[in-house]
């Protein structure tokens, strides 16, 4: 019988398990293991002759469910061999010049070095006592980004897991600022369902998700129409604000987008900022995609007006060529970040604020948090901002070339020209076959993905199915674009041909 306080003797961990812990005694294994992993990735990257193999979930699933997780292989080499089968052989490669689908960038090597360093040291950015210099590096990059935006001397912010989290946090701050005068639970209960957020029809869906998470009414997000270039119409925003006032509703934020996900369109930031200032409404600018313009040597002016935002989302993992995750939310007035502050006795007691101990958890929705800022730090220290911006400029120019190529091709219809790097277009069958357009474009995208020769995205425009190129790879040439267009035209044309033959057969029988 065991007595209270009596500890049962635990056998020592097998000596082999201990050798896997990184410490002074295992650095040889650490070096060899990582070097082996890097070697294999380098080989895969060099050998990728297409962005994807076209593998289906049904083909891949048995290889993963077939792995017995309770029977270890014992060494990293064997695990890497297995990984070739379950993952690497059929991965999607964003560095391939014919990967043209989503906002995934090829990554820069200094950032990969940062990734290796930050995971090995494993600092956690919640508190100073878990991070030391890492906290100061992150703060310096926040200040650098805020200065690039032009947010002024009271600006601050924090790194996040991505644009969705940045938008959520910005809207949390906006909600709390809107509720500032609703002191007491009753006033708050009365106000919450009357809060509204205005964004454009081309805004990101994370705005809707955030509204839901923040306990707003199901119809809290008002989407205003866009102009022909898919930019938010300021007069429509003003009308919505006035209508809300008349109806006793409170606009807690306008979300403008600097780089919409589909069209790369940039809302008229200066005009929207002016009317938000006049109405006393929080302006959030979602620059998850367009933030690369902050370092563009030639196109920074496209973001004019962003400096008047109350909060800004930037995704370095989109247009700064950083690996996932690397993102931040910035605010004009650092005091607003207090709405994300909670003091836990064990972690960040209030007295630490007086002692001026920098605890980033006071500003973050996360607690334990990666030192993602290190990737950007090493990128800037090796390449400099102009280097990153020049890469982004190059893909913007390439997208303009692609737009021209498609607009001159009678087989295709192209939507508005993006100031960034997306091209939305569709294959348009002629005459009586036009009603097969939706099916043809959907089919072309699927057939292309199944072949793995290229990856493109699809979206809808005014209810019709379109295809989308998102260019983020400076290695993608106009030849690549032309080649992918030929493939699209072949698949779509064959689809239309088969359908019209089937239509005829129906008519005959
Ligand atoms: C990608 C994107 C987001 C979401 O960012 P994640 O990093 O994917 O969470 C938000 N807004 C816009 C405009 C985006 O393009």
C-alpha cells in the first residue's frame, strides 16, 4: 500500500530516448540529423519538375494511416525515408515557376536560416524571462514596420500567426474602443448587438469570422459594393455610416483592404481614412497581401493613406517571401493594445509593467509564441528592404505582362488589371457554346491540378466561375504563363467539345 506522499519509483528513461534531446552532449547528432534533412529537401527542391504530382487524398491516405505511430523506427534517417512516401514525394512546391495558385511565396534562404535558429533555441515570446533579446528584436521589427507605414510615434503592435489572427485582434481592439463608454454589463449588452463593421464585397472572409468570434450580431458585417476596379466605393461607405447612425447602429470599424485576395485591388485608403476620421470610426487596413509595397523601391505610393489607419494587418509570409507563419498587427495608439492584456500571477504580474519588463504577452492573443520575427530580421540583415521590395516589384511587373498576354488572346476574358500580382480570367467558348463556360473553367483547373503540370486557383466573379493566377515567384516567366494558358485552353476546349457532342447526341436521339 502506498502512503500519501510516497513516490512510486520510475524506471530511468531508456538511454536511447535521452540521446534525442538537444543538449551539449548531442550536438553531433543534431548537426548530422539536420544536415541529412536539409540534403534531402535540397534534392527534392532541385528535382521538382512540376509543382505537384496530382496525388488524390484517396491515394495518399492509406500511406499515412498505414504508419504505426506506436512502433518507432528508431532513427531519423529511416523516418525521413518514410517521410518521402507520406509527404515529400507528393508535396506542393511553391518555388516551382508554374505554381500560380494562391498567395504562397517562394521563401528566401536567410529566413530559412532564421527558422532553423528559432526552433533550436526555442525562445517563447510571451515573456521577457523566456526570450530576452528575442523580445527586443521583435519590438524593433514592429517599430520598423510601423515607421514604414507611417503610423507615428505612439505606434506599436505584435507578431501574430497570420492575417486572420491580425484581423481578429484589430477588430477586438476596435470593438473595445467602441464599447469604451458602455460602462457596466447592461450598457454593454445593449450595445454589442448594435455594432457594425463595414468592409467591401472583395474583403477577406476573416472579417466575417472575426465578427462571429467577437460575439457581434450575425448581420454585423456590412459589405459595400466595389467599383469596376474592385475597390471599395467611399461614397457607399459614407452612406452606410449615415444609415447606421439613423437606425441607432454603431459602426465600430471600417475594414479597407490593401490588396484584395482575388483582384489585388487596393481600396482608396486616403479617401476612406478621411471619412472615417470625420465620422470618428476606427479604420483597419488589411494589408495582408499588399504589405510588400512597404519595401517596394518604385510602388510605395500605392499605399498612400495607410498611415492614417488605426490598425494595420501585414503578412510577411505573403509578400516578404517569408515562410509561414510570419505576420503582424500594428496599431497607431499603443494604449489600445491594453484590450488584449491580462495579468496572470505566475507569468506576467501587473508589477512587471511598473518595473518596465517587456512582456509581449500583454499585447498578444497567444501565450506561448514562436520567435517568427527572427526570419524577417535575418532577411533584412542579409538582403535589406530594397532587395525584398525588388522581388515583389518583379512579380507585379510579371503579372502586368500576364494580364496583357491574356487580354490579347481571344480565347480568354480577363477581369480588371491588378496593381499587385493576381490575374483573374476565364476561358470563354464562342457563340452557342458560351453556356459551357463555367463547366469548362472548373474542369480546366481540376484537370491541370490532376496532371500536376501547373496549379492555378479558381474563384467566382459576379456569380461566374473564373480562374486566377497569383504570381509571387520572380522565377515565373511570361513563357511559363503562356504555357499554362495553352494547357488551360486545351483542357477547357476539349471539355466544350465533348459537351457539345453530347448535346448533339441528345438532340438526335
Ligand atoms: C491571406 C489574407 C488574409 C488571411 O491571412 P492568413 O495569413 O492566411 O491568416 C487576410 N486578408 C487578406 C486580404 C488576405 O489576402
